[in-house]
C-alpha cells in the first residue's frame, strides 16, 4: 500500500513539472511584442552614440530591418525547416524569438553603457556578439530538446535568425558607425561551432540517463510529454507507454437497472485507473464508456471510481477503445433481482462506508469526507470483497467516492478504519429486510464547466433508488476529486428534495489533469466553479431522476477483457523517476557546460 502512495507522489511531481509548459500569448500579440522589442533595441543601439533626431530615425530603421529579418526567418523555419513538427508553429517560433530579443536587448544595453563610459564603440560590438552567443545557446537548447525535427533541421532553425541579424549588423557597421575589426567577422562561425558542440554534448549526456534507466533516450520522452501538453497529441507518449506496458486481463463490473420496458440506468465500475493525464491512456475512459453505453442502451450511465491507482492506467486510448468494444460486443444480463435493502451507512474513526444489497449483489461506497482522501489501494478492495464472500454476498462492487481533497493524505492511517467501516456496513445491510424498489436516473452536462474548471465530458449523472419509502441518490460527477465541504452542500440540497440518503462520487477522470497551472496541475470539482451553480445542477439532475422513478429490477455483469496493455507500477515509477533525474541532471549540466562555454567565448572576445 505504501508503494501506491509513493507512486501517486511521483505522478504528482511529473504533472506539476510539465503542466507549466508553453503558456503563450496569441500570435498577433507575440508579433506586436517582437516588433516593439526590435524597435527599442535599434533606438537604444544608435541613440547613445548619435543623440539626435537623425540618430533616432536611424535606430527606427535598424530595429525595423532586424524585425523584418526575424519575421522572415520565422516564416522559413515554421513553414519549411519545422514543417510537420507538432510543436513549433509560427506562433512558438515567434515566441522563442521574442524571449531571445529580450535577452539580447539587455546585454546590448549594457554594452551601450560601457561603451559610453569607456569611450570605446567596439565594446558595444563585442557585447552584441556575446549576446548573440547567449541567444544561440538558448534557441539551440530549446529546439533540440522539444522539437521533433531531426538534428540538422533543429540546428539550422536555431542558428538562422541570430546569424542573419549578426551578418546584417556587421555588414552595416560602417553605415551605423560601429567599429568592427576583421577578426570579429570570424568570431560568429567560431562561436557557432563551439556552441553546437556544447549542445550536442549536453543532449548526449541527458539522453544517456534514460537509456541506462529504461532503454529510452530522456529527451525523446520529454518531447512526447511536450507534444501532449502543448498540442494534446497523445500518440507520441502512448507509443512509449505501449512499448513498456504489460499485458493484463482487466475487469469491469456493470450494475444494470431494468425498468418496465427498457434499461433505466447503469453503474459501470472499471477495475483500473482513469489516467495518467489529459487525453493519454485511460484518462478519458469514464466519459468514453459512458457515451458508448448510453448510445447503445438509451439509459443514463454512471462511472464511479474503483479502488485502483496509477499502477493500472491503460497504456493508450487504443486500449480504452478495445475495452469498450469488447464490452459492447458481449454485454448481457442473464437474470434480474427484484428486491434490495435500504441504504445503510457506518462510520469508524472518521471513515464512512455505505452499503446496499441487491439480491446477492453488494454495492459499497467508501469516503473519508470531510477528511482528505486520495486513491485507495486494490488490497483494500480485495479485503472487503473477501469479507462479502464470507457472508454469502458475491459479487461485490467497492467504490472509492474520491470526494474530499484538502491537506495531506496518510494512506496507512485510513486503510484499517475504512475496512472496519465497510465490514460493519455489510453486517448492517445483511440485517435489513429486502423490498421491491424503484429507480430513476438522469444526466446533465453543465455548459459553463469544462476540463479547465475540472469537469470532464461526462458531466453529472444521478441514480435514485427508492426502497421501503427511503430515497437514496448516487450522484457521480466526472472530475478528479472534490473540494472538501462541497459533498456536504450537495447532500444538504438533495435533502430538501426528499432524498433521505446518498453519496456524492467522482470518476477520478484524469482528462482534467495537466490542463491548468496550479500546484496540482488540475482543479478538483468545486475549486474553480461557482459552487452554487454546481449544486443547482446536481439538484436539477436529481429532480429529473426523481420524476422518472419506476419499478425496476437489477442485474450484474462482470466482464473480463484479456491482453490489455497497462502501464504497470514499476514502469510508471521508472518513467516518473526518469523525468525527475533527467531534469536534475539537465540543471547540473546547464550550470557547468554553458558557463564554461560562455567564459571561453567571453575571454576570446575580450582579447580580439
């Protein structure tokens, strides 16, 4: 169980690391910023040496010329050198140029100040060339580590804009009054060679870490993460997951409620995890199977979270589709039970378990709300299922409500209380009389809440059961956990509708993970939403379910799908550990290789 907790910690670190990548303004804004920066650069380059209206005009011309050179370079790079690259479109090429010119502007401004103080114009030229080295290093590093272009195209894309700018400035040096010695013309090709060798050594050393750990170059994996985060491209990353994944038999449990004439509702519980993030692996599985079953059966479908963690993420969307296709092809319910027990809830040391029994089928939900809760381990699921079997209850569905997040989660301290509460709830339910029951169901998808706010495509689904005049509502929200206290607000609002008992569940979809720049990398349900509006939606969905109540029978179907690729615990731990180790190594290398290269080029410039 401890390994599950540490695995979630690894996953959290990885999501935080990559969720902040490539957040940029619009293309028009970037081009505007770029234009302003070049004009300011041109004016600051000329005006200190020619403090006149003519000097100002010359600075505008110089800045405008360099801007046009850069604009043209980015067009060539994005349309030709980076053609087909999923990352570096014209906007990101321009953004890279903007960050470059800001650095270059700072260095050349320092050059202007030193030239005036020392009364030596060549100082500005040397600082200008040194700035080109810094910019070239930045561009070459970024393009080589994040683009999918081959080494040659990435290198040329890195060199082209600064090289053209340097050549233009050197050729125009006499016209704009800068002092340039013949040997300075040779510095540019020399610096390109030195920086190129440094970058290739940097990449080689980082890639070797991944090859030693898991047989995959570190930067290839990093590029796949970048493609996922920036462009929602799941294929590059899933290719890695498929290559290192294990084949397993995966299981789904389906609890179906049949009305008078047609299927009324269904609760689907996958015995694997909806992760790891965004649209990768099985992150979208809850809404995918929900939509597929609703389309086939015409009933409302809920997909709450089982007791499984990231050690059972499916390796790709293709594997998710394979599971769904298998379920749709062979879904069948051979017999239906007509009676159920009322809903019972038991608490032990702040752990709460609720239970309802349908014939011999057992449905148990676990929560720690209002205390913090996260993924619960499969070992706990097995223990509770075993206790149910001992009491003649087979099969049993155990649900992790996943409905309270606030603070730190100590898994070891909550497992025993949850197990004891679950066993006590089984005993309490077994002592209850069984009755004919009614079922109603509905689903709503709030338009104003999307993945950015923490709600997946599945929206809010509600199944209401009426047993012996007791009305119970199971509200399932397509999200990754829930802000502490919101569960209680929703349950309170449902009480006003005549709902006696119930539980608020989340799917734990990871489609919302890695979308926003927060410490978690996602918003739990209620954190970035108008909670009053959310409660209103849950209430309206429950009203619809209440209005559709009708006599029903229930059946159970367990589907085992063989040979599904999952990203096992060891593989995910290795991938997460690699991202951490490669990032740390990149920092160390950057703090040694680049300063040494910079010092070498600075010394050469100082003496030529």
